[in-house]
C-alpha cells in the first residue's frame, strides 16, 4: 500500500468509538480478510495485517491516547506492526477463539494448567469466632507424584513426542474456507505419549494425599467469611501452579449473646419493682460478667449500650458494642397483700391525676375570670 491509512478509517469507526465498538469492527475486518478465506486475493493478507495493526493501537487506552494526540509518530516507538499472520494469531488468540471457533496459537506442547481450587467448610464456635482461633485441617488433595515428578512416566523413561501432532497437541483440519485447529485424537492434546506408566500414579502425574494445615481464624469473623490459602489446592499440570484452598466459615450461635453486625445483644429480665426503683444487674460479656446500673423508671424494651464490649472488626483494633435490652417482668399471680398494695398504689396515682386536673381547671378559670 502506498501510504498508511488512519486507524479509525481502517476499522470504519468514529474517533469516539467505545472499546466494544472497536472490537466488533476488528472482528468484522478479520473475518472478511482472513487469509484462509481469501487464498486467491493477494491484497487480503495486507488488509488483514492493516486491520490487526489498527486494533492493536486502538484497543489499548494509552496507545490510543498517544495516537489521538500525535498520530503515527506517537506510537511508532512502541509498535512496529506485525511481521506475519502467525504473529497476529498469537497476539489475538482470544479474539479468534471467541469469534471464529478455532484455536490460533501455533505453539508446541501442552500448555501449563493451574491446579483446581478446593473448598473446605469449617464450623467454629461463637466465642472462637469472636476471639479468633487456630485450627488444624486435614485436606484430601491431589499432589504431584514424587516418583515421576509429575511426568506420569516410569522412572528412567520419558514421554515420547506425539507423531500425529508433532507435539503441539492440535492437528489442522479443513472446514470450508478455514483451517481449524482441533485437539489431537491420539495424545488428547498433551503433545506427548507415555509408553510406560509410573507405577504409583499410573500415568496421571498426581496422587491423592491427605494434607494437614494449620489455619489462623481472625477475630470477629462471621458466617460466610471466606479465607483463601494460596497454593494449597490441587497440583497443576505441565508445570502449572497449584490451585488455592478456600475455607468457608460457619459460626455456631451462642446461647446468650446474639450477633448484630459487630455489636452483641443480650436480653435481661427485671421485675417491675426493679424497673421502678432502679437496680444493679449482672450482664454476661465475651469475657467476665459486668454490672449494669438500671435507673429508676426504666421502661420495658429500653436498651443500654456498653461501648467496646462487642466483637472486633476483622483486621482492626476497633470493637462493636454490647447492647443490653431490658425486659420488665409482670407477675402472673399476686397474693392478697400484694393486691392491696397495688390497689393502694393505683389510688394514689388516680389521686395524682385528679389533683393535676383540678389544678389545670382552676388555672384556666382564674385566667377566664381575670379577662
């Protein structure tokens, strides 16, 4: 081509196009000018490379910004184009795999694969969760075979390169205009064949094992909390890293204390005399019991807040509060003397009410007469 075209023009998008719009435009261009689809068109490969170059710049926010400001001079130092279609397949393997349904990577041998993540459900007591604790876990896990070091082959032997795929793990098949890459049917994508299996793992490269771990549970955790132990999952394949272990916590309820976020709630019952005259009551906490002064005239359902006696915030020195909810107990049975005293109390209260009404009426009449 005589000269380089503007990248936005190449992809047919505006300068304000979104990332998704740019991706869709490149997909369309890549499909239209794909070399396998245009084997008789010498210009197709050039256009295929041109579209890839435009997409490489515009999909990256930093490169796009420099291109918008300085044009080709802004990106020439960091990108010099693609030398071949193989480079394009390798750079945008996700695009071709997602939109065209075939693998574009031409690498040899099986790729490293991370090991599987594991989940362990752990139930702990309420006060263990409140204070924090350390527990021992016994985890069944697949680990790397020590005999064959994960190769799956008998010690002293090595896996052989698959002759069908040449070690790539994939073979090419023609399908319409395209050559698609499929998993090798002989080695099943491994790129190698084991002729003599390891006697311990029987070719798997992994063996089941029981792993003991000590896990620190931080203070203040609640049900549903998830602890991630990196690298404590199952072993990877082909040199891949091990997976992770996720410990999911379930906290058993306490008989006395209820959780409300990082606050604790406790209900204490007092009789009507204590509520009327005031009293001192003992209240449980996560540590030793404390004494709470209940003032005169306390009503049923009143809540008293004891600051700093709740649960710690995970990873912090701050703590929630202890909320003491007072419940006034009304006696269901009274003896004769108790009834007499309550009736006398009621008469006194009624007298107070009458006196208050009389004073109100007298004050009102005096005001009226005065006017």
